[in-house]
C-alpha cells in the first residue's frame, strides 16, 4: 500500500507497508538509451548514511528506452538494500518521480490502463518498482540533469559506460551481457564497472584560443607514468580534444579498460552517445547536417570500439596533476609562439 504527501523541500514521500525506517541511505540514479529506443544503460550510486559506505551499480540492455533504464536504475538500487531503509532517492527523471508518487495509484485502480483506455507503458517495471519501494520509506527528489551535481553526474557516467560496453561488444560480435555490475566502496574516480582497476588512467588538459591550441595528458599504466602532449593550429577546442584523444589512444594497447578524466562533454557525450547514430547516418546529424570533425570521429571509431572507456570529469584528487599539465600546456603554447 502506498500513500504520498509533501515532505521536506520538494521531496515526495512514499511509505512501504514493510518499511521500518531504521537505517538510512542516499541513492542517485540515472538511465538512458542512445538512440531512444536503442542501446541502453543505467547507473546508481548508493551511500549508507551511517557508515558512509559507497556502492555503485550499473547495467544495460541491447534494445530498450530511456524510461525503462530510468526505472531499472531505481529498482535495482532499492533491491540492493535490505528491507527497512529510510531512503532519499534523487533522479533527474520526472517520469520516474511523478509515476511512483502520483500516477501509480490511479493506474492500479484503472487496471493498469490510462484514462483513455490504453495500456500503461512499462507496467512490468512499474510493478517491480512498486514491490521494491514497498520495502522502504522513500523521499523522492527531482534534480536537474547535467547541472554539475557530482553524484547525479556519476550515475550518468555509469550508464554511459554500460552503453559504450554494449556497443563495443556488439561491434566485436561478442555476447552481450545485461546483468547488474556492482562496485563496492567506489569513489568518484573509481574503477571501470566490472574490473578491479582500469588498465590505464588518462587525465587530459587542453587550451585553445584564436585557432591555436595545445594539450597534455597524464597516462598511468601500472607503474608507468607518462605525460603526452601536442599542439595544433587552425583548430577549435573540440577538434583539439579529438586530436588529443586519437594520439593518446594510439599510444595505448588496442584492448583494455581506461579511466578517462578531464576534457569536455563533447568527447564524453560524442563517444558514449552520439557516435553510433552518426555512423549509421553516414556522419550526418539527426537533422541531416554534416557532422563536424567527421574525419576525426571516423579515426576514433575503432580505438573507441576495441576498448572499454569510462569518461568522466576531473576530480578534486586530480588538482595537483592538472596544475602540472596546465604548466606543460602553457610551455607548448609559448614555444609555438616563439
């Protein structure tokens, strides 16, 4: 049985009949498909409020939708907790939040049909979510997506990695897993889901102005620690970043897992979300326009497909390394001017 009422701030609370509200946790979830429908992934970050223990879950499906991945993330995260938690769950999906707090009771009364008589979409997952939520007392929060909220961004990264993983497996003709992956005690710069540690870590810094730019990247592989770099003229920041990515990946083995931090959303989103659609459309956007920097994206196709790469922003722990890379970039720009 569910009831909903306004609680602290903008949160909406649902109480499960089995909820004991003894322990508490925060959950951040995200999910998506690219294209929609298409290859999908979801991610969840769970933090135990008492111990601070952090767990990360992720998974995906070869053919799904944005909404199914959003629901799946919430279901798996709630199922990962023992019954009786008081949960603050944060999502950037209004579909998820409004569905569980406002629409669900009406759908059930109407026999899982809408007012017009059409069947409720994703009713199988809504039933699963209802059962998972009944085990806890939950405050449902909406957060704006891609607004810089660290844990929301982390959940998004986990989902993006799953999409990239499934696409890579499909291109290589290997079997595709839809199981849930869990990483316990993971931090913001933790390992790629499904591995103890990445085979390589890349931290990228670049600067571009007036058509001239330079980049530097710290590449760590086991005990090896290398700084790579380059410069270019008549480039944009986006083109410079793709040139840097191509050079860095060329210096790494053709297969393996990579933790990639720094740079911009252009590379992160392009590699994990847009590239597959561009490739199918002959490097044209959904509006039919030519994709910018298509030559470099084509060059990156194979290097991205043969590796499992998790892209994410730089973290506070990278501050000293970024300062060193920034100095290396400035030296390259000064040398180029002289």
